[in-house]
C-alpha cells in the first residue's frame, strides 16, 4: 500500500527559488504586446448585455460603439496598472493562506469536469459526493495549496443550487483557499455572503478570501453573466481571475504568437474592468488555451505549441505586473490515466512552472480534455506536483552539501552509503513519491505487476479513509447551513 | 493504426533556437568547480593497471603516486582546453552527419539493456535480432539522430564476438552515426578497423566517424579496460565520451551539488587523458547519475534531485567548453510503460533539453532502470522526442504569425477555422504525434479502450514492416562480412 503524507505534514506553501525560464526575447515579447494593442484598437472587445461595463469604459476614455469597445494603444495596460502585483488570498486556517504573484506558486485541482472516473466504477456523471471527495483529497495533500472551485460538476444538484452546496463543502471540509460561484451575478453574491458568514463581513471587505473564475467567451466577447459576476466580485474586493479560452485556429489564429497576443488583449480588458469597478482590486491574468488537431478537429493538450504559448504568457504576465494563472497544468486529451496522459501532463507542467506561472489550475486529476476528473490520475498527479515543487526549491551548494568529510572517510572505489555524511542526510535528501515503484521486476511481478494507475487506486481510497474534518465553530457551521437551506427553499429547482 | 513518419521525411538534424535554462547562479557554479578541484587535489583519481596513463599524467606535471594521480587546482581544466567545443560526427550518409556541441541536439536510443520486452511476448533476454530491430527503428525515425551503441545486449552471441555483430548491424542497417565496442582495447581496435573498411582509412584518420562510451568506475576509478579503450579511440582521433556513473549516496555523497562536482572531476580527468594521447581529439563530457531510495536501496530515475543535477551539469559543460552528453534522457525505474514511466521520462527529458544538453543517450525505449528496452516505450518516447525537438525550435513572431487578416475577415465571437490564415497554415502548424489519441471517449471505447502502450504495439511492428535497407556497395559489404567472419574464426567463443 503506497504511503501518503497527511495534511499535518504539509509544507503549507512553497516559494520558487530557481529562476524563471525566459523563452522569448524582449523583441519578441514587444511584438506580441503590439499585436494585443492592435487587436484592442482595430477590432475591440464586445461586452454583450452589460451597459454598466460599457459606461465604465466610456467614462475611462475608451471608444464605445454599441456593445463594442476599442482602445488606443497602451490604454488598457494603463488601466490595469492599479492591480496589485502580489497579494494574499486568505484561507480559513491562516496557515493555508497563499500569496499570489512574486516568487510564489499555488497549485490547485482540476476545474469543471462533468464526469469522474475510477478504475473500479468506471466513468460516470460527477455527483456532490465526488465534489466533496475531491475537496477532501486536496485538503489532505501537502501539494495542493488551494481547493479550487467547481472541482467537478455536482450533476445531482439542481443547476441553480449547486453553488450553495459547493461553497458549503469548500468552507466546511477544507481550510484552504477556494473559488466562489460565477454562473450568475446572484450566485456570485450568494458566494460572497457565505464567505462573510465564515470569515466575518469586516474581514471580507478588507481581504481577499475567495477567487472568481471569469471566462472570456473568446474570441473577444464577454457575456453579461461573466462580466456581471466579475463586477460583483470586484465590488466586494475579492479576487477576479480573468481567463480567455482559446483553441488555436478556432477561437483565434493558429499560431502560438497569435494566441498569446489575443489572450493578453482579452485578459487585460477584464482586469481593466475590475480596476474601474474598484481600483486596487486583486486580479489574476489567466489563460486557458490549447491546440487542436486541425485535420480532425480534436482538441489536444500538452502539445509543444501549447506549451510554448504557456511559457510566453508567463513572461507577458510578469511584464504586465499581474499574477499569472497559467494555461498549463497537468492537462491531457487522453481517455485513460496512461502513458499518454502523463506525457501530456508532465510536459505541460514543466512549461507552466519553469516559465514562472504563479497559479496552476488543473494541476491534478484532469483527463479527457477536462471532461473527467480521474481519482487515480489525481493522486498520480499529486506525486508530480510534489516533485516539481521540490525542484523549484533548487539545491544547496554550501560546504555541508559537498560532503568533503565523506571523501576523507572513504576513498576511490569505496561506497558512500555508510559514511557519516550519508547517515546525516539520507532521511530528507530526496523527494519521496507515493505511487512510484522503483523495486525489482521480480518483486513487482509477484505483487501482481500493477501499473501506476492500479497502484494509485489504493492510495486515494486510503486518503479518504484517513481524512479528518477540520474544526469549525458550531455557530458558524449552523449559520452556513441555515443560509444554504433558506436560499434553496426560496427557489424552485432549475436543471438547465 | 497509428501513422509513422518514414526516414525519408526526416528532418535530419535540428538545432536549438530557444535559450538554455540556467538553473544555477555563477556563484553556485563556481563553488561546484572549486569542489571538483578539491577532489582532484586532495583525493585524486586512480587508473588501475594502466601505466601508460600514469606516465602521460606524470609527464604533464600531475602528482602520480602508484596508481593514483592528483592535480593542482585548475590543472585538469587546462589539460581539457585542447578538446574542441564543437565537432562533427560523420555518418555513412552525409545527410545524417551530426554536430556535437553549440546549439545542436543529438538524440539516441537506450544503451546497454540485457532484456527487451513487448506487450505480446513479454520480458526476455535480448538477442541479436532485437539489436538489429532497434537499429532499424532508430534509422526509421526522424527523431533519432544517432543509432546509439549497445542498444541492447545481444545475449545470444558470445561476449567476445558481440562487438563484431553490433558494428556490422550499425554499418549496414543504418546510415546514422553510432558507437563502437569498448569492452577491451582489442575490441575497440576491431571497431575502428571496421569503420575504416566502411569509410576509408584516410577519412577515418581525419574525421570522427564513431564514438566510444568510456564509463568511469565511480567513485574516482578508471579501470584499464576503459582507460585502454579510451586511448585506442583517442589515438585514432575518434570521439570519446567520458561518463562517470554516480548514484547519489552510493558512489558519491548524496546531494546534487556533490554529484555534479564529482561528475565534473571524474569526467575532466578522462577528457584530459584523451587530450594527452592526441591533442584536439574530439571528446564529450558525459554523465550517468541518479538518485536512490536511501531507505530501500532502489535506484530511482527522473527524480527532482537527479533532474537538477542534470541541469547543473549542462551548465558546467558549457563552462568547460566541451559538448555535453546529458545524464538525463527518457529514463525511468518503472517496470511497465505506464504513467509512472512517462512521468519519470518526460521530466528527465525536459531537464535535459531545456538546460542545453547536446547529446542525449537513452532518449527512447529505456525501462526498469535500463535493464529493459521496451518496444512499446520506444515508439511512445519517439513521440515525445519529436514534441521536444519542435519546442526547441521556438515560434515565429513575424507579421504572418499574428494573422491580422483573419481578424479582419471574422469578428468577435466568430470562428477562425475557415479563415484564409488557418487554411494557409493548418497542415504544418502543429507537431503531430503518432501514438496520442485525442479523439472522443465514445470512439476510443468502441475501438477497444486501448491505452497508449497498447496502441504503440501496432506502431513499432508497422515500422519494422516498412523498414528499407539503406544502400551499401557490394565490395564494402563483403569486406565487412569477411572481417567479421575472420575475426570470429580466430577466437574461441567466450561467454563471460
């Protein structure tokens, strides 16, 4: 049975000590920024059905024409300048509070899958129980810094009530940061009201305690649901993460350069809107992008072109001075948690983290282009999250690291295993994954020749068995439960 | 059936256009170099049973004491300075000649496995037929630039005759560069003699046409077999690749810094010996290193500590001015071509290539810590080699890349799939892997729900079916075959 580290052992938050990789030259980055300006000036962005947004942009000096808004070069970037380069996202347990931006890295589970799968029960629609399971698993892992948002869609709950159950799960089953509902401005407001019950109204007004996933309806469209939710969160001084969603060749031109430029243009406009609503409101420069097989139309993930776009966007975000939610993560189009899934996922994760992404959605569990959260892949991905976070710490080159005493103790041809230097450090020298098996073939074969995904099945079940509820005072819990009951009772079920 | 690119479609050789990642600071690198100097001065290196080497070092001013040689700080680095920073390794087909060093990347198959496996026949001892198969597969792939050396051990051939059959296979079944025999100075000489038959004596004296894998018997030992083979290749002006072999904590102290320093020290001494034998002789700064589970003793691959060591060694090699054979590659301890195998392999490959490694052994097929060459993993790894070589090309930021005409043709909310820009570029926009499946779950399930390794099984078989012998003139072929027959007849079989 693979061991797993409990939340108690968690290193709560890890900064990056190694440099970010700079894929593109200054000149190439400037060209992409010029193209973003060209898009914003010549084509513009539409805010459909949101007159408030139009008015805010008009007052700020943009050219508003019906629902379309265009900007002089540099104007949107200027409007983004009040967004903080670094800020805290407060958790219910202060030990889990994270900082977004700077040298910090925040990993999160997958988002939005309507299906789940595990090796025993197969692929099926996700339920609220699955949602709660993944919140528990993220809480239990030292490598997830954040509980995510719609970790899976709880399809057994009416659409208009899901946000209430999801918020309740995030607030009671975990003490890590989370995302609130965004599927309508009213649901956004419910989420903020529940956060106020848990954290206190005064605290929430002054601190970001939750994050909203604002998806751009790419190319170049914000619908009123998203821009409305954005305004609700910004008014409440909560974090808005603005993520264009571009498949190269479909929602934008097919090159990495074009996708990077359009992502920058679209995201900057949303961040600018948040700043117009409340200057200084915490914002994240998000992206969700990938490639397609342009012959078959199949969406592909972890491709070299998508990975390069991810790396370029990390650089562009640093230049904008806003924390980056990377379009990478451990993503794949594979239908099984197999070798392809890990080739795609690991490559995308290296692109994400080495280039300096700050916040990584979809860092665990993602399968089938995001349609499925796989229990087995979730724990396999956790191993790689731990490995990458270890790598981002770099290594020491102080005298103790070189172990000169070990050479003086041994000599050419001799073994270092029993030197005092090895004995001093062997327990903490290396990252230890949970699922990996490096034992001999014969032992492995005797134990059933289990693949990594088969070994992973035991691991996530054990994690759920070992899970322990975090504490919450009874008054707060009751207030949250009452809020959910009352709001549910006030609305008929809606299933669309 | 997955398609595969034929050798005719090969991009024969690919340079790197993106910058190398610099993990360590100047200060950290200098500390590691100081530690290498400390090892060479205070501990020294032993050349067991090789008086010629001792005499060469003594004449060069080193301190020789019995079989041990010690050096003043900076002396070995100075002796390495005649090694070329960049040189060509000539192939029988000049289109396959590669350059080692500079901005060039040369990928090669696994080396040295005594076993092979495939999903149908399972795990078994490797034979000469397997050896020939892997030479054919490397020849057939556009992503392998080099045929490797002992791709697998042909265990059905007597030990003292294997090098003859391996050389014959490399010279006749492929036209890519290769490695010669090193298991004794006589076998090294046989290899060089065969190369002279194929390339002409005059050509071989003036050009490197083969490479020798000189393993250091780490810690700090060269045995006479290896140093003897090194001298034979260096005298013939052929390329010597000197690779220390260090598992952190066993053959050296357990930290990445210590492994990097010891690798540098050991490799520099071998490169220096080659330069003393023949100044200007082409050499490669090699490494083979990894971590262990220090509780169980199991060897681990693709760990974050090993990957950081790989990245540091790429930097140290650039500073030495000698091409780097990376200690990374697509390596894993996994016993199956599963998710773990690909997590390990892909991570190690990113560390290798992003840090600027020039030559990558074990880029395809490696399983079980190198004990096995897997046919299925071989072709899965090829896909990732192609993806990484694509990524190393970077991307364009010229006006055509941005597709401004496509924006003028469409508008916010519209689809770019049918724009003229997409139609101009869709055929070549994205790297296309052979094994990956990005199709819908339903189709995948109907087609048998095959994992990546199961799909790979069809691919390598098709590649072998489609393989076509490269041309060789009859006289050369006969001369090589006669040489092999005569040498075999002159020796009784030895099986140890």
